[in-house]
C-alpha cells in the first residue's frame, strides 16, 4: 500500500497512538523479506542476524513454506479442535518420530507451550503421588514467557514485580550449579524446567554434568524434567534438538518460534507416561494445531531435520566464531555459542549498538544489557557472515 509515498512516519505515529506500548520499535517500517534480507518502506535492505528472535530459521519467505501456507489456506484454514484434520496429526507424528516424545499438544506461542507443560506436570504428580507434590524448580537467567505460569518460572525481577502474586510453589536455582539444584529438587517437586541453552538470559550453555544431574535428581524424586527448546531447538545449535548434544532426554519439551515458519505455533511434546494422566477438558486451545500453521511447520521440520542443513549450521557457526574472535577490540569479554546461537559479551551496554546496526543495514539482537546476540537464519552463508562482521567492526570502531 506504499506505492508512491513513504508512509512510514505516519505508520510510526499511528503505532504510538493505537498500539499498546509494550515494545520499543525500530524507526522504520518493514514491508517485505527475502532470504537473509528484510526491506523497509524506503527499499533499504537489512541483513537479518536476528531471525525475528529465532523464528525465521529458513530465512524470509521460503518458497516451500509460502506455497504450503497458500495451498492449505485455500483448502481449509480453521475448523477448531472438535474435529479431525490431517495436518496436525501428520505434524505430531513427525515431531514424535524425530524426538524422544510420544505425543504432542499444540498451542499458539512459546508461553502457551510452557503453561501446558507446567499444568501437565502438576496433574501427573497429583495422579501418581497424590496432593502436595506441586513445587517447580526453574533457573536464574532462564526465560520461559510472560503469561502467569511462564512468568512465574522466569526469575526476572523487572518482569515479575508489577504482576505479583505469581503462581505459587516456584523456587529458583543458579544455572549450572549441581549442588544447589540437588538441594532444591526434593520430594515436593513435580517439575524442573530448564533451557539447555539459555537465550534471552545471555546465551548460557548448560554443562553436560548439570543436565545429567538434573535428570538423575528428577528420576530420584519422581519429578518431570522439562526442556524449553523454544529458542535453542529446531536446528539452531547444529542438532535438531539441543538436548541431543547431551544424551539426556526430558519428559516434556516445549517448542514454538521457528517451528511455524513465521506463523504462530506452540508445541508441548511429552512421553506416553505423562500423557496417560491427561483427559479431555484438562487443557485446550481454539486455534492450537490449526491446519495452515501445521502444514507450514511440516515443511519447516522436514527441511531443518535434513542432516545437510544441520551440518551447514555447524560449519557456519564455526566460521562465525572464527570471524568474531578475529575482531580487534578490547571490548569483547567472552563469546558463548552453540551452532548459530551466539552471545558476544561486551564490557558495556550493547543496546545502542542495535540502532547503529540499523544505520549499517544490519539487524542485531541483545540478550540483557551486555550481551550482543546473533541468531542468523540457518541458511546463512559465509558472504553474509563476512558482511555482518565487517559492519560490526565498523560499529565497534
Ligand atoms: C526459551 C523461551 N521460552 C519461552 C519463550 C516465550 O515464547 P513466546 O514469546 O512465543 O510466548 C521464549 C521467547 O523468547 C523463549 O526464548
């Protein structure tokens, strides 16, 4: 709708007038995307190293994803969960065949996938151990979403403070601290929720000993282990699921973000043992598992589970690491990464760098104040990494 006139100042003014201000937004309006690039209403190209926060894993407007959406939307877009449809069954089957899981519950976002997992864990404990086993252990620097259950396991004072009281029964342990977790995971705990690789909290990678110990401790007290792979799953780390790096399997796993190919989806994957306690009416979602998003997700999953793209993620991750390490600046304190999930910790507040990135035509993310986060689409090539690092060098200069 912006053929001759640039409407972006008007759109930005109207945004502040009509849209609730829960997000600070960049000072331009995006109109289209293709591959590694997004274009604003002036036609300026931006190299995307954020993937819409780990969503556009196949880049923008992947032709196969677009075709699947168009075809399914033309055939059937919604009937609700009172009826059978083909796409959500086929997607659930694919997810189970490709993971530890036996069953899937579909919703529409990451936070909803987490809510479902927490509810299922409480019901499992009630059915298998009786009342009283309702405690949940989560970790410092973890992020699980902003609905009440998800917020309650997201130990960030800034996010929680205005909204108390939260869901009771949550205790927070330091991440990667085996002894502290062992102390907290007792017989009253029904679930432990953890990101194998923390995203929003600053890109912190769990140690194998830590996840192994959580698995052992959960088994000992009859608690369920929930892996939140909403950000680190779907090939981001060079394996389809981050837990594959560890040889530790969860009882439940939450997915969202990249799975939907740009459309909203949440998925809670679970074992048959957990599924056995859930009955009709225990949980639900009007839109969850809709035909259009599930068709798109099938295409995404098929493409991302291909060993070739996973190998490409490993190769590009190594190349990006090499290039980042070669940047000549005293400001980089540490680089933490797995595959194409990268955190560059600086000795200053990195948030102003995002604006400088826009000027250079580069989309970057932060994770907290001091960590620059790079989450390029998994289709990134060396030339894009070279361009990103050159722009970063210019910015840091
Ligand atoms: C690990 C993790 N869990 C949960 C969420 C919440 O997902 P959503 O924003 O789709 O509710 C996020 C979002 O950033 C996330 O990174």
